C-alpha cells in the first residue's frame, strides 16, 4: 500500500510540474519571466534581452513592445538608447512603417552624433522606400524616400549605409520615371496625344539618367507624328539616334520616321531642339 501511495505522489508531482511548465510558457509569451512578475521588477538589460529573444522568435511586434518598455522605464539609460534603435528595427521587420519611422526619428533627434544615427536615418528612409510598390499612382512616398535617402548619402557619406542608399535612390528615381511612362502610355493608347507628350517630356527633361529615357523619346516621335508636328518628331529621333542607337526604340523610331519620308535630324526651335543642343552639342547656354 505504501508503494502504491508513493507512486501516486510521484505521478501527482509530475503532473503538477507539467502544468507549471505550461503556465510558465504562457506567462513568458504574455508577460515576462517564469513568475509573470511586473516589468518594473526587471532591469533594463533583462527587458532588452527579452526583446532580443522575441526577435529571435520572429515575434517582431512583441520585440518592439519590450524595447519600448526599456525606453519607458529607463528613459535616460544606455539601454534606452540601444532599445530605441532596436525598436525602430523591430517595427520595420513587422512592416509597421509609421512606428518604425517615429522611433528612428526620435533616435536622430536625441542622439544625432551617435554611431547608430546613420542607421536610424537609413531605417527612416526604408520606411518610405519599402512601400513604393504599394502606393499605386500616388508618388508622395517615393519623393519622401528620395529625400530621406539623399540625407543618408549627404550626411553620412562614409557610413556603410551610403552605398545602399545610392542604389535605392537610383531605383526610386527610376520608379518615378516609370510612373510617368505608365500614365503617358495610357494617354497615348487613347489618342490623347497632348497629355501623353507632356508625360514623356517630363521623363526626358527631369529623368534623363533613368532607363526609361529611350522609350520616352520614341513615344514622343509617335505622339508628335500623330499630331503632324514633324520638326519635334525628327528632333526626338535625332536625340534617340545619338544617345541610344543600340536600343530597340531607335529602330522603331527610325522605321516610323523614314516610313513617313523624314530624317532623324534636329529641326526647328522647340524644347527638344534645346535638349539636342545640350545633350549632343554640349551647348548649355
């Protein structure tokens, strides 16, 4: 009988232990630590390390919460500074771009000369940049991304984030030109030639360094020919022939112009003639 009672006691203790472990796990996810004690009873380092643990578990929202609590409970400590940049990072991983940007901006405001200020500015720029593909035709975020990336490049040129910012700047710039092209093609397809030309003109004048310039010039040839403005069409073709002869757009424009008995030659005194003088002849005045 004594042996049976001992076994029951051992089994009961084991079951109690499993329940306690399960409860501990639940408390660790919901609160902090195996006892579920208030955060105020833990040191800044302990809470910070809990945030790191949540990052390792890919619970970015919870990680941001713990890093924020370090800042709240220990506002003037070194751990608070470290937590603020980690909070911005955790929010960014969670695609909570608004809060990531807010945390990054606070870091820049509070610690402008700190080593991580460059990274904070880079995170701020990414909070705009990473949304570019989601904004449709509203290019406000793209302009903000360009401004923030430029800040990284100009303010922290020697940082490890400058090169990445330059690459992203070029891509964002190209994205803006691509949106102008998209709208221009829409108008051109519907034979709204004046509206289409205005969009392609923006690309040629303001986005000359992007990959969209050759097509923009070709679309200008199409648009101007459709309106019977042969001087402009020929001049666009001349620029295309001088700078982008190896592209498919050159051949398409060549076929259009020669098919109409025209040359790829600068003619007249129009805005494209000015571009031709600048790009081909180097006459900037």
